[in-house]
C-alpha cells in the first residue's frame, strides 16, 4: 500500500462580514480572504446635482489622502475621524465600521489603499463622490497579498461637519 505524504494543515482564516464600499474615506473594509469582491456601480444616466468646484474637489482629495494614510498606518481611531457619527448603511454604523477595522488590522499585517476620485457632485449640501479603487492586504502569518475589495465609480456621500468632510454613507 503506497504511503501518502502528510501535508501541513493550513490555518483556518475567519470569513468576516462584508462592509459596504466606503472608498472616499478609506473605510472600504470587506474582510474576505477568498475571492476578491468586485463591485460595479450602476451610475445614473445623468448625474444628479451640480459639478463640485475645484476647491471642493481639492479638499476632498486632501481628506482622502489623510484618511488613506491613517488606514495604511492601521490606525482605526485615525480612520474613524473621517466617518460621521451619523454614518448609516443599512445595519452598518460607525461602531460597526470600527469593529471591522479592528478585525481587518488583526487579519492583515500590512494594508494598502489606492483610491481615485472620478467625479464629485453637490446635491442639497452633500458631496456625492464617485471613486474607483482597490484595497489589498498581506495576510498575517502567511505573507500572501490579497485584494480585499475593488470598485469602479462607486458613489459615497460626505457632508461638511464643522471644518471637516465626513462620510455619511453610500451614495444614491
């Protein structure tokens, strides 16, 4: 009878709940470890609102850069500064985002975010931000890089709270 080689057991990685796309402020935290999730926005035929002025787009890009830096530093409190206390996406709240950030930072030893703002429209005092991007992470203990989340022209809504822009939830 032939002897079969003994293969080492692979660690069982948790499949964590999937958060909605929060690309603008880098809280896009789908926590899958299997096949990357690919989201495709269904952009409206004619975008609502008016094009945002260049100064507003610049402010949002600076906010995105700062939030990306905090995300890549794996600083959950720093990321949450860019999420409104009023954040809602179905049952997901700011508290849920925090829990998922902590879980993601436990699962990956390094994370990267590449996000591009495609368009910004102003609608009733809010900024509808359409972005394209990718979140990836290096699995802790395995060293393998995996795409966690990618999206194209996905809408998010942000509102100015005091002097800062904060994410309120998914777009229209």
